[in-house]
């Protein structure tokens, strides 16, 4: 159960006022910001698909030492963090969890999700309290698909610059 950290009140679905918002059908994503996990919602089953899309787009650039052209500001930050964690010879990309969640939230909001603005927390067991983000929409699967397509289109637009041809 997630609560508003300021009031101590339980969160309800902003669309239908369901107390069990995780079962009402409007939850796009329940994101544990403290532990970097998606705990539920329509995004839950597609989170790996979304991160793989980014990893697959970043990896060739990291391996070649080329810089992608990224217009979306959070992708630039995500790229810089991935580049900083990458070592020559690596076969996979490490996405910074905090930055990745911010990117996801931006894409989901652009696709029509509503992120509850108040400070939210999952009280959990002692030492397990988490900061949370909850996003809702009338049709969560459509929002997730739209966000996925927007992310895919942004990544397809990546082009090498600054020495891309020099590395080949």
C-alpha cells in the first residue's frame, strides 16, 4: 500500500477512486524509486522490452566509441551515465536505474499518463521504506505502447557524429 508522505493517507486511483488502485485497471506503472524497480501496472510486463530497446541502441555506439545524436534530454543523461560505466570489450550496457526511471516517467507522461504529484511512499518493513511514483491512465496498455513507440522512434533517429566513420 502506498501512502501520501505528507498526509499519511492511502493513495487511491485518481481516475475511479478505487482504494485498491493496483486492481482497478488504470495503473500504468508503480515505480519504486528507492530500489529502482517497477512493481506493477501495464509497464510491468514490458519493462525489459523497453530497457532492451535502449541497450540495443546504445551498445553499438559504446563499442565503436561513437556519439549518438540524441534530441531527448533525459536520453542524453542516460547515455552519458552508460558511457561512463562502459569498459572496452563489454558486451552489455548498464543503465542507471534512477535516470532510466525518470526517462520512463517522461515518456509515459508524454503518452498520456498522470504521475501523482505528492510525495508518495511505501512504508514497508523497517528499513524498507521506499519513495514511489504512481502513474495512471484511462487505458494503460495504450499509454505504454505509445511511450514504447515514441522511445523506439527517438532511438531510431540516433545517428553517429564526431568520428563515426573514423572508427570503422
